[in-house]
């Protein structure tokens, strides 16, 4: 699986990342990156942020790492994706367990699937970067990283918090990671949009 991910990453870089730069160098101020990865805790607003970016970016696709997990979970439990989305809190713990199972097979088991559905010229937005291994793999192909933060009380008001000590919630905390933009989501969507305008030069 690791070899497959490398091949997917190389293909992605070759086809869509010609304007992206390796980690440690600057993206061009007004040029939309070809690969955007969003990190944040549950209910921080990652999906909302991804939707705003998709609206702004020409020919963009949102490709969640969790989509493959949800698809397999739905198949195993004989339910629809719509059922999962309608009651995320109920299914979240099971999804976390299944995600851990996949990563026990290969640390990039789910990421390599998220990088598949792209076409030349598209901007791919990954809205659920959670783990160091995923960060390192995306860093290697020049991803633009956005970290979105929200106070716990705001996140708790948006939904039921579970598994807060799980590595998927904590591994990218702290100051060991480079973020091209830091967004604080402690108000409404208009405020979030304003934060993007302030902190993301190409938005």
C-alpha cells in the first residue's frame, strides 16, 4: 500500500502540481494551489471551510479522506451514506474504529484513495487532514496547509464531541507543524469568509 501511495502521489504531482512548491518555500501569493489540505478538530468547521474554498477555486473538487471510510462503513452495516450524514454523532465512534483498522494495514491506506478522483487542472481540497503520516505525505507533494481552530465550547455547541483523546483529534496539535494559513472559526460563516480573505492571499 505504501508503494501504491507513492505512485498516486507521483502521478498527482506530475499531472496537477506543476505550479506547487515543496514545503519550506512560498506559494505564489495570488495563485490557487492545486492541492489544499485542511486540519482541525471535530466541529471546528472543516467542511464549511472546504465549501467556501471550493466556491472560490475554479474547477475544484472536495475529496475527503473520510469518504472512503464512510463508504466501507455503510457497506458493512447495510446503511446508506445519507443515514450516516444524518446522524454523524451516533456513527462517529464506529467510523474512528474503522479508520484505525485501515491505518493498521497501511498508515496511508485512506489517503491514497482520497488522491484518486482528480483530473488535470483541478484543485483538490482534502477537508479532513488528521494524522502526521498524512501531513508528511501531502507535504512531500507541495500541499497548501490550512489549520482551522475553534474554542471547545463553540465546537460542543455544534455537535456531540467524542473520542477527544484519539490520535485523529490530537496528533496535529501543537507547534510542530507548518500551516500556510491559520483560521479561527468562533463566529458565523460571514466571519469565517472574512478570515479567509485576511489570511489566504489567493482567496
